[in-house]
């Protein structure tokens, strides 16, 4: 794994770089949406969140290589389900970087930030169709909280909401 720098995204400034990464990681975008990567998906990943999440609640980071290209995207929000809870919206890697430990390192980076801000828990909703993703999150210590059936009017995917208890919520 090359030296990676974690950079906080600016939705406007970094739009093109994120779009380039999602084009390269199109296999995941197609799995999730059934469509090719597009501008709408990038916008949703960079700034889509429930209405109660303010601008400070977005924690979107690029995993930047020394040449400035992105090896990955780690996006999470703070304040969903409860004010201090974190929700990992997306961790996607360039296919050339998968299986090299970068996902584990990226999640450790996000976890450190969540703990530093006093988060008691991190949740993630893993697509039922994403078996490798489920195994990855289980290895990170996430346990099943509940299963949400697919919405035929949405993307149709069943999701497994997983949670990881953190020390940040301890007195």
C-alpha cells in the first residue's frame, strides 16, 4: 500500500476527483444502484444526509495517493441516529487497492475521529448483496443490529444495519 494521506473533502472542489474514483470503482456503484456511476451519485455521497445533519456533521475523506489521485473515499455523518452517533455512509476503494489493508486503515482513521468527538457508536448499513462488505465490517467488530427489507420503490436492496460500540460514550 502506497503512502496515503487523508484529506477532508470539499463537495465543490473535490467533485471531479470523487467522480474519477467512483468511475474506477464502478462495480460497487452498479451493485448499489444498478446504474453506472454518475454526477447525481457523487453529489449524494458528498452532501446527501438527513435534514437534521448540518455542514459540520459531514466527515467525508479522500484517501489520497502521493500523485494526488484518490485510492478511496470514506464518508460518514455525525448525528444520525442520535446527536453523538456516527453513521458510516460509504467506504469505497479503487479496485487496484482492495485486499491490501487500506479499508482497515481507513476505517481506523474514521473510528479515531468518531471516538475523539465522543461518539458512543458507529453504524453502517451493509447491502445484503455485498457479501465481502459484510465480512469486512464483521472483522472490524460490527454486530448486527437489525435487517431492513428492500424497498421496491427504492433500490430494492435488503440492508443489514450493523453497529460498533465505542469507548467515546463511556462516562
